[in-house]
């Protein structure tokens, strides 16, 4: 992942919706998505996909759903912790570019 929140936000369509892992706020424009990643990237995330299920819906749309693990570092203490999350990405091909139009990510709940 790049350390530049604007480069990360550029992967999202102008009308994208982001329901992020580490924030309760829904982000619905590039300014809000950039703001989320500006704060998230301060934690120096390292991510790894644990499971991915991809469905190509047609020539211009696809879904990717699964599990990933982030290793996040607290900027104040330097302590790194792993956070497992589930995700769904919806992609659309627009003007020849694959862009994220919907991204939902949430921490995996404890088993009951």
C-alpha cells in the first residue's frame, strides 16, 4: 500500500462509498475517503489477504469478498497489533480503469 492517501483515494470512483474498518463514519466522496486514509496510514498498515472470493459479474463489474489481516502500529507507542477484518469490494470498469465503487470492511467479530 502506498503511503499517500491521495493515491489510495484515486483507486476509488468519484461516487464511491467506503464503510471503513477503523471508523464509524460512512465516506461518500474523495475528500472523505482521502481523510480516512490520511489517518489510517499513520498506523503504517501492512495488509495480507487471508481469503478472497472473486466473482466477475460482467465485462465491467466484479466483486471481491473475503478476509484480510492488517498489522497496525500505534503512532504514539510503536506497538503493532494484528486486526482481522472481513471485506467486500465492488469494482466497475470506467473509462478503461477498474475503480472501487463500494468498499465495506469490518473487524471480524468474536465467535459466540
